[in-house]
């Protein structure tokens, strides 16, 4: 092997952290290591990680296999029991170079108390395999306890990255040629209070755009709209370099289900936020996460979620998750729905999302849009719509594209004259 390899599951934060993991493993001289950076958000994510670990052992019998990430933090004993696994590291221990060497005491597991961790961003990332878009961690952990979610137990409490560090990280990546930065974390709209009363996500966004004028595009990962601060809405309205695409953590559209999820917003709050964001930035589009088949969800309750997709006009990236009971969470102890019903409701939600997305994409045809070229013949608009290009363009450049057609979830077009 030419050096440490990371195999990443789950969120954009994991993608960011995998770059730090690779650097720490390299510092340890662990060139033969394969690190699985896992996700615990669903039981299916854990199953896929275990399957990939077994496959890697068959293909690389001499490699040292290390498992880390959220699934390793919450289910360390499960992975330690796998004969294919050489070491299991917690979500803090994965940033320590010595963790990637065999332990002196011969132990296989090195997983500490994640709730005791008080810091975030243990290093700088200098680049990614993808050369056009880069992720920057601004926050980690979560102080909320949604009844379906295991992630706080894998990530710990919310902690914000100091603004100076974020600015340095953004500037480092922009200097490497990245045209777009995506701010990421577990609950990024909770950014700031642990640093002091004058800190918030919106204020951080405004500072990034002011202090790194060379940055062409700034995008946000998933946000909790009920936490969006006034400065963030001001940035959306006034800063063209903040991309007009927001991915919302909605989870459901029925108020009783939202209450049983222990969410902090109502369906009316979600609709009101979308209306206000569109008033401030008419070209803004929304994606969302929604869970289908939460325990006790009736057909009428599900219909409220289905209607919310249209009420909020979720035209970009509707992520639908059939409810997955995570052991140790309150929702796992609630009356469960039959698997087939959850699957059927998820399919109906996806169909609704696809229909809205298709209509929105059709409405883009005939326009000319700036597109960030990701490969020679594919790029993304400011609203994150995928565009197939008729001819090669320079990767990493933002070019004007005349949109001429649609195929599925992608637009097509050619370079504008």
C-alpha cells in the first residue's frame, strides 16, 4: 500500500474528518492501515459498514483494519468482536496519531467518554480528492435529544470551532484552488453560544465572506431552521456568494409526531421559515430530511408530512429515511410500524419529491446559469442542480451555461457564447 486509506460512510463531517484521520495515520507511519470511518444514523448504515469491513479483509488479508466514527463510538464491542477488525477507536481517539499503532498493552479498543470532550477541529485539512468543493467543520456534537437519534451519544455535546480557525481553514482551501466551501457539522445552526454571546452561525458566515474575498461560493450543509439567527437571514438576503440552497432538518410535517420526536419546531414554523427565506432571497431552493413511518404515525399524520413537501416546496434533494429504531433511544421503545408500511410511505414521499424536483428543473430550461465545473462534462448551479455539459470545460472554473434540457434529476446545457 502507498499509505493509509480511509473508507468513509455517512455525513459531510465524516468526509472532513477522514482527511484528518489520514494525516494522523501517516504521522504514525501506519502505511498499511485501512480506516473505516463509520456512521450510526441508521441500522442500515452500521450493516453496510460491517459488510464493507468483511470485504476489505478478504481482499487485503495483510492490512491493519481500524474502525472509528459514530458507529464505533456507540457500538464499540460489536466491532471489536469482529475477527476482521484489528482496532476500534472512538470519535476523539481517531485524531491521535498513536492510536494507529498497535497498543502496548495489546488492547483492541480505545474508546473514551465522548461527553467529556470540549473541543472541536483538531487540525487543518489542506485538500480533498475532489478538486472543486471542500468541506469545513465549524461545529461538532449536539445538545438536543431527539427521540429517534443516537448521534449525540456518538458525537458528544455541541462545541463550536473558533472563528479564527475556521477562517484559516477556509483561506487554506481557497489558496489551494477550491471555488466552493461547504460549512458542515452535526448541528451547525447551534454554532456559537459556547464561545460567547456574540457568536452565531450567521455572524460567522458574514465574517468568512468579508475576510476571504477570494472565496467564490459559500454553502451550508443541513440546518435546523428554528435556530437560524437574524444574521444568517441577513447574509442570505445580502450576500450573493452565500448559495441560495438550504437543506432543512424537517423530519416530519405533523405536529404530534414532531412533539414525539422531541423536535423544537412545528409544521407552521417550517412553512413560515421557507416563506421568509424566499421573500429575502427569491431564488432560494430547499432540500430536506424527512423520516417515514415514525412510531405511532397514522395515515393522517403521514399525509401532513406529505403535504409539507409541497407546502415548503422541497424541490432539491429530498432525503427520505424509513424509520430505523436505534437501540438506546426513546423512539425504539415506542409502538413500531410494520416494515412494509414504512417502506411504502417512504416511496410515496420520494415520488412527491421527484415530481416537485422535476417541475422545478423544467422551469430552469431556457435560463443561463453560472455552473461550477466538477468534472469535464458535469457541474453544479448555485442552487446545487446537477448539469451535464455538452462539451468539456475546465474543472474548478465557474462558467455560464445555457440550460437546454433535463434528464431525470439532471439538467443539460452548453457553454454560453
